[in-house]
């Protein structure tokens, strides 16, 4: 048997190829429209983008670590101050003036 080109099958194959190309284009267009609409909705809702969230999260972690360090330093200074003997209270100039007035 000799192989002959079947015109109907060739046309059908070409039609299916073109239809697949059109379907791919429609899919791409639909994805673009959907993505655009989703971004618009998120913008309207004031939803934070992932990059901004990660940046603020890192800043908060750094601030927390710094606050913990400062708390430890304050506690160390308070402990050192508690170990020292309290100095005798000094007379202020106002109390010294009252003392001198009451003596006169």
C-alpha cells in the first residue's frame, strides 16, 4: 500500500494545532486578568506585601534583642548599686537653711 496524504486529516490536525494555540493564549490572558484583579483587591485592602512584612519582622526581632540586652544591663547596674553601702543622706541647702533658722 502506498501512503497517501489525507487532506481531511491534515486539515483536522492543523485546526487542532491552531485551537491549542488559541486556548494557550486565552489561558495566558485569563491568568493576567486574574492576577491584575487580585493585586487590585489586595491593594484596596491595604494588605502588606511579603517583602515589607519580612523587613518589619526583622526590625522587631532586632528591637527585641536590643531591649533584652538593655534589660540585662539595667539589672546588672541595679545589682551593683544594691551591693554598695548607701551613703549617709546629705543635707540640702533648703534643709540647712531651716536648721540654721531654727537655731537662731
